[in-house]
């Protein structure tokens, strides 16, 4: 992309007299994905990608055009101008710093230095480790990407970013002939192959297989209201799904968020932080060139900020929080990055020691959230009874549901540990890498459901 910067600047300079604002986002990358089922490779995809999009704002209307052919830059510039001129709108951008910067993710082992065979070997090791006696099937998915991207604007922003991201996901299905249960986990990071290579792959796979087998022998969860402990994974899912989406500026503008002033107990502090390098949702600048930083969303139980792009921030009379995200071919929308509950000061033993009858919930198997009505329902991957301060009977098919605001108010103790998960979030047909998590969290009077 470096050799094309002069070309991009010429297009911007030619476009400036015709519009109120113009920016160009361009990038190329190398990608690899591998799928392995029951130890056998099902699919390998590798390739290079190139994309350029031009976005113009004129008289309150956006024009947006995309190509993967550098020779068509002038053509897509004209197309974006025509689109904006054909529309009527009231769009505008909040003020933002003019940035000129070059950034790269830290990489110890470049993906190009690791052969497909070596990647397959690590996947095979994870698959074998998960293949315990009752495990009937395993699926391993691997993906890595290396990209070089530039963002230039008529305001003077000029940013170059070299980004690397890798992830591996493993599912293990176990059966006893009458039912099937699944264990799942993922590893990865915004770095080189060391994010996978430095992990204990045998332990990673074995723990997933053991979880699937343990669920076969687990009891169905009871239904009712209990004090619960949510593990870092489920804490993160709750924070991401129940609160994170509800503070996205575009949903606020659509009146699709229940959130009001006072949210939860005064020990609740929630952040979204794209600048957190250890998080899978890390990025130094968003797609509008806004520098990322920790965004303190909920402070001592009170909502103090929202997630915004420059577009939504302008309508809400705020500043962009650096949360405009998309792949180059898609329209930027407001997305979370690394969303988490800030740790407290209690050990896990202290969290459970005074619970006579409760439930420990671990992991997530998905769920549903209605941000407009403020209600949610999540399915935990597994659970355990808490009896007189001790973990006892394993549980399966356990769900957590309720009202977002009530549940946040019932958070009465927060652990001193911290974990972020590796995952992807979907919104408006777009997918973005994210991290979510936090510590172990104790919630009183939580509504738990099970099925027999």
C-alpha cells in the first residue's frame, strides 16, 4: 500500500472541491483458514486480498463505493460523489484529531514462517487430546490473517497499520448412546503464531474433551432463583450481550436500548477498550482514524458513556469513542471491541464460602437479548451446585435469564481474577473480532432454569 499513498492523496485532492468530506480506506492481506474434523482436514483456504473504498459526505448525505482494482480509483470516486448527490440526508461527523501515524502489532513468529503442515500438526494435537473414550467427534477451526491498511482523509489524517490476528476453535462432542454433549473453547490473539504456539495444546484439547464427558454425567439444573457465581466467560458474555449492545450509539438513536441513568450496584465498573493489546478485539485506530482508548461505560453502577462512531457521536452531541468498525467493503458501524467487567478484590473461595444453596455457571452456549425491552436469556456451557460453600454436583442444560437492570443491581461481589475470551460478534450482517470477559462475579436472586 505504501507505493500507492501518492495515488490516494491525488484522488482525495481532486475530490475535495466537490464534497464536504472524503476519506479512503485501503488494504491488502494474506489469509489462511483450515477446518479439521475428527483428525482429518476438510478444507484449506489461503489467499491474498486487496480492497479500496472511498467514502464522501456532501450536503448531509453519504456516498460509498468499493473496488479491488487500483485502476478504478477515479471511477469509484465519481460513483461515491454521484451517490451522495442523489440522496438527501442530515448526516455529519463529530470533530476528531488529525492523526499521522504508523503502527504494527507485535509479532514474534510471522504466519509466513509457519507451514500449513505445522498448523495442521497443532490442530491434530488438539483434536487427539480431546478424543477421550466417550468423545465421538471433534472439529477444529484455525484462521490467521496479516494485513496492511491505510486510512487517509481530507482533514489530513494519514494512518498506516500492520495487523496480525490468529485464532483456533475446538468443539468436542461426547455421547453415551442416549444423549450428546459438547465441549468448546478457543485460543488466539492479535499477534503472530506465538499466540497458538505458546499455549499448552494438549491441556487445551483435553480440558474440552473432559468437559463434554463430564456433561454426560451431569444432572439437569434446577429451576428457580438462586445466588449464582458466573465465571469470567459468562460474565463477559453478559457484559457484551446485555449491556454492550445497549450502549451502542446507533441502537440508542433507534430507541432500541432500555438503559437509563442508574444501572447497577455501586461496585459495577464496565469498560470497552480497543487499545487493550491482550484482547482479541484490539485495534489502535478505528476505521475512521480515531485513536482508541479505554472507554469507561459504567462507573460505580452509573452509565457515564456510550460507544460511538463520528457519525453517531455527532447526532448525540458527543465525541467518537473510536468504535467505528467494518471490513473495507462494508459500511462502518458502531461495534464493541474488548468489553469487560473490572475485577474486584475477592478470591473465588471467598465468593462461594457463604453461599448455602447456589449455582456456579461456566461458559456460554449462546442466548438471546432484547436491548429494547431490557431482557436476556443465556445458556451456560455447564454448571455446578454450590452447597454450604463447596462445589458439588455437576449440572447441564442450565440457563440464566432476567432483566438487565435488575441483574446488574444484584451484583454483590466481584472476584480478583480476570480473563478475556477469543470470539467474533455479528451485527447487521457484519462480523468483527471481539474480546469479552472479566472476573468471577456473584449475583444474588438470579433466575436459573433447567430442563430434564
